[in-house]
C-alpha cells in the first residue's frame, strides 16, 4: 500500500484506521486517529525519503552517457564547472548552427546529368505547317475575304494613298523622305481613317501588339507622328498595295475550306524506309499557319507510338512537301516555306512558338537528340504532374507550360471580354475578338504580358524535349529533277495533282518543293535529373553525426534527458502536494 492510498483510506475512515506495517513506514499497532492526524503524520514521514531536485540532477550527472554534462555537475570547483559549462554550450551552439544549415539544404536539390544507353527509342510526333494559311484561289469564293485579293487590295490602296497626297511613283522616285511625308491635314485624315475604317472582323490591334507608337526618324517634320494599328515600322510600307486591307481572323470552318490540304501538301512520305501515306497525318488547326499536319501524334491511326532502332539520316521520317507558292497571299504571309516541330506525341504542338522554318528548293536534314528531364515536386522543387492544372485540350493532350499559359490568357479573355483570340477546341462557344472588344482585349493582354495574371504554370515533373541540329543543301539539282519527276509521276492520277505543272522546270520546282529528313543522330539519350541534396535517411544520419561529434549525444542520451525531465516534474508535483497538505493541516 503506497502513501497516497493510505491517505485516501484514512480520509474515508476518520474514527479508526488500522495502519499495517508497510516499509519504510513502521507502525506497530492499530490507532484510532483523526484523518488530519494521519495525513500529516504519513506525509511528514514519506517526505523524509523523497529526493530533492538537486539530488536528482546530481544522480543524472553521475549516470548519464553524455560526455560533457557530468563534468559540469560533478566538478568540485566553481571555475572548473564554469569552464565545462561554457565549452558544452559553445559546442552545442556550433551543433545548432550546422543543423540549421543542414535542414535548410534539405529542401534544395542537385542536378545530375547522365547518358543513357538505348537500343530503341520512341520517335517523336512531327508537325509540319505551310507558312501560308489561306489559298489565294479560294478567296473569290468567300465574300468576307474578297478584300484580300491582290488586285482588289492594290487598286483600293492606290486610291487611298492618292487621297492622302501620296503616290507610289513619288515613293520610289523621291530621294528625300520628307518629299512624300503627309502634311498636317493628310496626317489627320490618315489617323481618322485608321481609327474608323477597316474590316469589322479584323482586329487592328492584332496578335501580341495591343497598341504601338510608330515614330518617324528625328530628321522628319513630325517626330511625334503616331499611327495606331498599322503593322509596320517604316515609311516605305505606306506605298504597300496592302495598306489597311488586312485579313480577318480565320475560323476553323474557313481553314478547312480555304486552307492547304493534306493530300496536296504531302507529296512523299517514308518512315524507316517504309512508305507512309497522307492518312498517317492528322490535321491540327493553327491560327497563324492554318492547317498543320502531325505524324505519329496521339490522335493518329497508329495506336502505338512508332519506334526507331537505327540512327542516321537514312532512317526516320522523310518528307517531300509541296507548298503551292502561287497560292500565297502577300498580305498575310511574309516568308515562303514550311515550319516543322518535333514534340512528344502526347503534347499539343505550338508551331507559332517552337520549331524550325525551312525554305523551298532545299533538302533539310534535322538531326534529333532526345533529352529526358525529371524534376522534383514539393518540398524540394516546384514542378507539377499536370493532373490539377488546366491547359489546352486537356481531354486529349498532357500538360505543358505553353498550353497552360495560353489557356490562362484565353480564359481571361473569355471571362472578362466574352471573346477569344484563337481557335482552340476549348473555346468553340466563344466568338473571335474584334474591334468592339478592343479595349477589353488590350487590358487583358497587357496584364498577361506583364505577368499580372495568376496563371500558375510550373514546369512538368517529367518531360521529353528534342534538341535539333539542321543542315541544308540545294534540291533538286537540274540533273536530278527529271529522274525525280518520272518517279513521282508513276502513281496513277498524279497528272491531276496541283504539283504536276510546278515540277516541269527547275525554277518552279525550287519555288515549290521542300524535302525534309527527320532522324535521330544517336539512340543514346541524355537524362537530366534533379536529386535531393539530402534524403530523409541521410539528413538523420548527418544530424546524428553532428550531435556525437560536438556534444557526445546519442539516442540513449536523449532518452536519459527525457527521463530526467519527467523525474524533475514529478518531484515538483509531489512537493507542491506536500506543501498544500501541511498548510491545510496546520490551519
């Protein structure tokens, strides 16, 4: 029976209590005492056998496995105690400093680059685009686009220039720029015409330019001359036959009807020396390039990705493309050729932002090197797997930064302006922005370009990129053209193909044909991987080593310190209980 049970029993039986002999309390017989007498007597006797806090700490110093603390406690001289106390505290401070640095480094990472040997790699998706969006021959059949017809645009703009006192002859024959600068009245008329005129379907503040100031050179009469909406920065373009007759934004239906067709654009296709057809390409509509065509994409007829087992220009994808140079529209297309993008097959291509451009009349060799990138998520990094991020066509394609950013911009336009500036499938229910949405669109785009929109588009945790190296040579040669023409004319019905007349002479062939070879330079690929600076196991091991090195602690020592805290707390509670009992008895 312990002291506390004895006290409780005494309170319950105040008239008479039998106290049995229980060490270390020796009572020889039963006594009839009041409860207060029993409490006070037992408490006083038990208190004599309770160690003090000082005795408890001294006992800890004699038994602990820590190296420095016993010397602080058991040294007989004060100076010796002070020396060991200062030393232990100093080393403990060094340990804390090192531990904080370690914990801070725990959230960082290192980058490891490794060359991975492979005998087979997955071939990327290849997207090819004609740099011209709309075929000239289709313009007369569409009333909304008839102002872009070459002759109509030239005549309209020639009359317009003459109204402003500017003629094409004066532009090309005058030696001084100031001779054909508009006077002040002409300037005002131009400004009003720019502000009020034009096709309602055309957004004067198109593409990424919300509003720009075009200033004349300092030697000109009007250094503050300002023209809004004209996509030009030099005076010579005032004589352009397309001044002010700029194209509307094409719809997806117009691109299907008026854009370049797959069967006309792709003359030849071979993959790993095997023939492939135009049906192996799927149409990807792009606002800037019209109808683009993707080989080996996620939506292609090939259910599984195509793979290559051999490197070199003899393998991979070989294409002969017919760009239909006579179908180009000068008001819409500045360059001649094709745009080619190599990308993972589950990623939506963005040829307006990525890829390489190639001119007709050349064989272009595109050597690929695959790079796999692995990033770390929280807490070491800030990447995402894309499952919780909105991006373009997220029901078909995987996440990537560009798709997320473009989705963010279009969402902002749709929410705030009720219109969009692109033709992605995600926004079929929204109209294209035009002049009536101009101010709203400018505000949203300005916020986007200045990073004021909360887009939150981190990098993907695992992605593949393809480094490219391109070389080119003139093609076809004059002697090779006849051989190539006979070979390509063999298929029945080619005489009806639009390219038939374009390949009859070397000049037309070099204006219309592009040959492309896309291949892996080697099958080995580069792995760029982020690895934690410290894993959890290594961090624990390092902290344990620091504790042992600086203050001689181990997990056993830590347990001893916890037991010491428990004993001290228990003694303080017992002393407080004893004091309360004694005070109550005396009163």
